C-alpha cells in the first residue's frame, strides 16, 4: 500500500474479507494506529487509569480473523481490549459509553453478504469518529516509520465482558415506557442471521409480546442470505401466515430496521419517520420541530411534516451525515429511507431495535394497527432513472442539462415535488430522481433529462 491510498470509506473500512484492505495484516496495523491515536487524544487523556477499547462484531465467519488481528495491534500499544462478542452495532456504541472505554470498534459489513466484512469505530461517547481522527489513524497505518511501541511491562491485556448482551437488553428496554407492555401483540422477527439474533427476541418477550423468530441460526455464512431487511418479502409472508400484528426485519448488524404491518405490507424508514415525527410533534418532544432525513426520502414525508407545523432538514446520503446534522443543531430525531433511524434521546447511532420499540409504543398507546398509523402521510409518486455514463463530467458543463433540471423543478415544485440529479459514488452512473403529484409530468421530464444525458455521456 502507498501512503496516498485510503482505506476509510463512508462508514469505516469495508471490502471483501481476506482481500485488502480487509485482511489480518491491515487489521493489525489499524489496531496499532487506533490504539496509539485513542491513547494520545487530549480529550481521552484524563485521569481514568488504563486505556481500553471495546470490540464487538456480527456473525460473519471472517469476524474471528479480524477480531484477533485488530486486538493484537491494540494490545501491542499498551491498550486493553474488552471483547463483547456478537452484538448489534448500537449495542457496541452503548457498551463503549457504559464501560467508560476510550473507543469502540465494530467488525461488520452491515447488510452486505458474509463474504464482505468491515471495521468501524466509535468515540468514547458512542458517536462515530470525526473525519480528522479517521485521517490520523489512516496516516499511521501507512506510515512505515511509525515504530513506537510500549515496553513489555506495558502491553495491554484482553478480557471478555460476559454481561454485554444483558446490558444492551436493559438499555433497549429502557427506551420503552415503564408501565407499558407488549402483551396482546403477535410479532414476527427476522434477525437476518446476524448480530441481533439474541437481543431483539429477548427484549420483545421480556416486554410481554408473543414472538415468532426466524433468521436466528447464524452459521458464519448465512448472514443476510435470503432474509432480513435486504429480503423483507419473507417477513411479509410470515406475518400473513401467522396472522401477526407486526413484523420486524433487521440487517446483519441491526443498526437498521424495516417493519411489516398486519396486512403484510412493508413499512420503510420514511414510513417510520412519518409516524414517529408526527407523534413527537403532537407530544411536543421533537426538538426544534425538526426531522432530519437524507435527500433520498420521499417528498411526501416533507409535505406531511410541514402540514403538521414541523420542518424537514435534508442531508447527503448516509446515517453519519444525518447524525452530524443532528449534533450540530441539537435535533433529536432523524433517519434514512433504508431503515437507519436515530432517536438521539435514546441512542447515539442508528438502532433497529430501539426504532421498532418506538413504533410499538405508539401502536400500544393509541390502540391503532400499524396499517392505520401509516396512513398519516401520502407517498408522492417517484420516478428514479439510472443512466450509465462514460465519464462523470460536471452537469453544469453539459449542454442544456441544468436548464432542463431547472424547468423540471419549476414544473414539480408547486406540487411539493423536487428533482435530484447526482452521480453515483461507487458506479459509473448518473442517478435522476423526480417526485411530484402528477406522474405524467414526472415521466415527461425524466425522459427528457435522461435522454439528454445518454446522448452526451452515455456509456
């Protein structure tokens, strides 16, 4: 690897297991670099005894390899390691705070197949790392002259925290009102054969629900395989078959959730944000009367929140961008259409279990089925077009494209709609999203703009 290379992406380090950068060798270097940086950060250097870093993971086979490698690097820098085993990503964030650790590390590739894996970091307060700290770690990974290491007497030690799961279960239950139970509810849970295979069923049962679980037999290779939030059709079929009230589907590390109503229809992140934000507006608990969502959320969500006296602030795609916006301005609720929901009064990161509990709370408090609750907003028609391109020339430099986008915006904005044109960050594609109330208008401008793009830079 050269010094100019980067290993951190939008959410930590991620790739195919045993291929750079997701190798034991690089994990060892990451551990050494992280141990040094967290040990020397001024904000962490208060008098608190031995430095320590929490390591959790999901259920992937390659997690064992990466866990051992990164912990070896950390220990070599004189920092203790606290192993907490398979646990949802938000559980790792919570345990990091609970144990007063210097940082937390999660070994996961979230919703990706088992052949992928990744490494992401949390600060001592349970929030994701700032870009400058990631940069310091990254530079040390590639710095061949970085030879600092403690003496033999100062090498760190590793211990396993046996009650981490129990701690997280109690933390999640604390987000649900005392005195309220889930008795009388039949709930189907798909754990994606991932990190929530114990936690979510346990919490729901302890709160009194009748629970039917599948996707809870991880073998290291079946995480996200034809199950979980990436394949919610299985959940919907089970809900209908068992005549359940609600279905809950996680991804591999359970930092996101999708739901299913009692009629077997999918409830996505936009639905959850609409139900929760409107209820919070009624209760007076939505900070600054503001919901934070990304540019991918449906325009109908913004219309519903505006009509109720609130507002929506949009960010770039990625739950880290949502959280950063919430922290900057003191907002307490936000999320993504994909099912990352951040209830900052309860958690520092997306938490699929906590999000599900907030919707279950509303179902119980209002004695209203989920299929009725979701009618609180109307999804605008949406046309999404992906155009393969030869090169990513700035749209402003293309002939007439931005003029067409402007005309399209003029056509849909009176309806509360919008136009979003951007290049994919990972593929040679331009992505065009147009929303509004009249599908004929959307189809017209989608054809016009995508046709012009294909003519000029189509691949």
